[in-house]
């Protein structure tokens, strides 16, 4: 079974968004453990209108 998470926020910002430090650590530990992380950098494909 595979699950894909996509976010516009960098992983380190997720802790601030989740808020509660203990819950954030538990969630991130489960998401990151044995996962593959692909970070795409570069110019945005959608330009400001």
C-alpha cells in the first residue's frame, strides 16, 4: 500500500502548522519513518496572474 502526501510547505514548517509539539513529533515520526522524500525546487509552474 502506498500513500502520497503533497505540501507546498517545507517539512520543517509542518511543526509550526500542527502547533502542539508532542503531536507534531508523533505525526512526523510516523510519516517520515521508512518514507521516500522528494523535494522539488525551482521556479513555480503557475505564475502570478
